């Protein structure tokens, strides 16, 4: 990913976060003498002691070790989306993967959860971001760099973690062929990502509602078994 694109994307993410579109974790509240964010050191207490991930967004950094070759055995290394718990092999047709500039990697189930990762890692530049080629006939859709992909937004294709579908294609021709059958509009990755943030509020409410209904259903089943 080019340095210019990285800087532009990082700036866009920070503006979205300030506007309240990119954060699901809530504001960071620091008490008196709590400390401050120091470039290159992370969150540092007033005492000077570094505390990586103590009450700051840094606690949401990818938990895996740095990975210089994230595409090798990708689904084995990153089997589950860290933000929603969905199986990435099952949802391989919509999965995304980001490798940050410090080689920390986040493998997500969708561009929706990728957007959460990018929001929570504002001070990490994405070195590379990958999306699956939805048009591929392979059982596991191969990953392509998002800057080389064409997205189809708002089509009749079923979205993952969203009511407004956003699927990636390795070629514009393949995306246009899908558009002819399924509708929607063609978009770049940055345009699709912007759509994700604009959809985030509605999608989050939808996901919460569905999960609450699932919990109630499971509780009812448990009660029936115990009665």
C-alpha cells in the first residue's frame, strides 16, 4: 500500500472517529494525572511508566504476534473474527485481513469488522489490506489487495454484518457482471469503507437486536430441557 494512500486513509479514519462514526468503544476518559498518548511509546502514565493497553484504545491492538507473511496459512492463524466471533472459513467470501505497519495483523469476517479494527488502531498505518475475490469459483475465495479490487455496494447479494451489502471483486469486469444481475453500484475500497462507517449505527443496532433474540431463544430452549 503506497505511503500516500496510507496517510490519506489514516487521516480519513481519524476524522470519522472525531465525528463519532468510527468508534464503537466509546470515548477514552482519563482521570487527573492519568497520563497521555506519547508517539512511539503509546499511553504513558503521569509517573512516566508505560502502560500498553491500560484503559486506552491500545487495549484493542491485535493480540497475535507480528506476522511478516500473513497470507501463509491465513485461516489457520486467524480462524475467528476478533470482533464478532464469526468463523472466517465459513465467511471466507466476505473476510478481510489487515497487516499494520508494525506487522501486527487483524483477520476479520467482513469489511464491517475491518472498519472497527481500523478505528481502534488509528495510530497504526495499514501496510496492506486484503479482501476476497467474490467472483472466484474456488471453495475458499482467494485474497487480493483492496487497492486492486472493485467493490459492489448496495446490491442484492447478502451482506455480512450489514444490511447494505459490500462485496469485493478482483476485476472491474467481474464486478460489472455481478452488478448487471444483482444491482448496486461500483466503488473503490475507500468508497466502500466510507459506506461502512455511514452504515455503522444502523448495522450495530441490527446486530445487537439479532444477538439479543438469539440469547432469548437459547434461554427458552435451556428452560425446556431442564423442565
